[in-house]
């Protein structure tokens, strides 16, 4: 039976090959030539509607691809290696749990000098932030990119800067949004200008007035250096939205007529002299934040507002203080007659002068007791040690008084 079937298949194949022309296409089976129900309906439609209803090949949305590519590129550049011309912050651990911070602009031929030795910049360029490198004397340095508040504290200074803790409170007082126009009087070293520039964004504008020429040039220099270094390590550019003006604000009444201000910040010796000039340009309900060094200046400011009947309401006067804490593991020591829990902490720097630091040790001793024995047993069992937490002996002495004034429209009598 099998031989008979094979013979029939051979005869059928030979007859079909001899009867069909050599260039004929192979015959399709019936199920291969059948149409799907959707194709049958589409053939019944007019040609225009059929073309519109025809399935399009799947294509990836171009906008989404470009956005994803931009995000990937931005993430790569932000976390990428250091480049020449960029700012780098080096941290070196010192005795008694202290940290020395050094800010430098990277250049191929330069070196980073520190008390723990030197480190060529060419060894930093090309490295990823967060790596630890060794100096010529074997000291370890942690390299990373500085934040804006760190740059403000380490950049060259002329006058005393507004500290980041106070600037943050001033920004909240003024409630600045992207696109706002803000007036600053007293450029100083440029600290406030940098934070205002970031707050108002590329579509905003900052007018910074300064009466002293040396302070004016220093603020412009610090602002320009930060912008150029930012562009080296980031995809987006830092906005060029600060206009530094070398002029006394009390004589700028003509300039203020063509400007509508969303907020004003005054950082000057006599801010009451600027209020009559700036208040006509400040929008109704806008905030004028004043940075003052002592409470006597606050009294003089409020007295001038009352005597000249300026349309400002003093909403609040605050003093921003930060309290540092020290949290360190205790050291367990065993003696013949007693057991002590000892901590050694740095009580920060007692400044004898600007360049001299004195570090002392503080010891807390607890005599032998059942409590100490339980701590030792717990440390041995759970591989943990007790901690001692308390306020640091050294606290920031700098403070300022921040006054929030809001412009209102007086009632017509």
C-alpha cells in the first residue's frame, strides 16, 4: 500500500512539472488567497475612505524619542566626569571629625594645594564626582561638584555676604515665581544675585544696584564664574538674567518709572532711603524684604515708614538661627576598677584670628553601673554601640533680622 501511494505522488509531481510553464508561479492554496473580514469590508468602501482606514505601520513618536534622548543626555552630562574649566569641591577629613573644604577651578596645568599635600588637576579631570583621590602625602580627598550655597560660602568676598540660611527665608518671604522681575539693592559679593537668578528663571529679570564700584565688579565676576562653570557640567545653561547697575538707588527714580516690580529685596546700610524710590514701581500686594544686621536698624526703618506715611505694612520680623548637633558613637573602655563610656568630639573652631583654628576635646565619663554593663552586652550581642547626641559646642554666631513689608493701597479719605 505504501509503495502504491509513493508511486502515485511521483506520477502527479512529474505531470504537474511538465504541464506548467517554466516561469509560472507556484499555485497558492485556497486558505492563502482568502481575505480577512476587515479586508472584505474595506474593498466595499470608496477609494478615499479605504485609504484613510488602511492600517499605518507602527512608528515611534518622534517627540517622545527626542524628549527621552534629551533626558538621557542631561543625566549623562550631570553625572559625567569632571571637565576643564569646571568647579570642583575637595573635602578632606581632619582630626576630631572636622572637614576641610577646598574650591578650585579645574585647569590641566594647575594643582590643588592643601595642608595634606598637592593634587594635580589633570588627575581630577576625567574622574567621576564622588571618587576619593590621594594627595602627594597620601591624604584622601573626596571630589564632587559644589552646590550653590557652598559656592557662595567659598567664593571670593568683599563685603559680608547674606548667608544661605537667610537668603532662603528671604525668598520665601517674597514668594518669587519664575518669570518675576525683582529689584535688589546692594549687590555686595553677588550671593543674593545668584539665588535670585535661579528663582526667577530664564524668563525672569533681576535688577541689582550697587553704589560701590569694587563691590559691583566683584559681584559681576562671581556671577560670571558660576555661570561659565555651570555650563561645563550641565546641559542647560544658567540664565543670564541679572543686570548689574553701578548707581545709587536713591537717585534712580527715573529708572524705576518704566519698571513693574514683583518683589524688592533691600540689603543696604540705610534701606529707608530707598523705600520712597522703589515703592511706586512695586505692584500692589508685593513684598519688600529687608536684610538688616541689628534691631536698631529695624526700629529706624519702621519709624521712617510711619513718619513718611509710606504704604507698607510690616507683617513680620524674624531672626533665622541654625542649631548644630553632634551625634557620635560612644567608645567603651575597660579598666581594672571602673568602666567608662567616653566620647571625643570636636567643639569646632575657636577662632583666634581668620587663619587660626583651635580644636579641643571634650570627654564625657560615666562611671561603672548596671546601665553601662547592659550597653556593653547589647553592643557585643547586636554588633552596635551606644550613641551620644547633643548640641555642638560651636554654633554659628552670625545672625540678621529679616523684615517683611507688604505694599497696600491706602484708603481714600
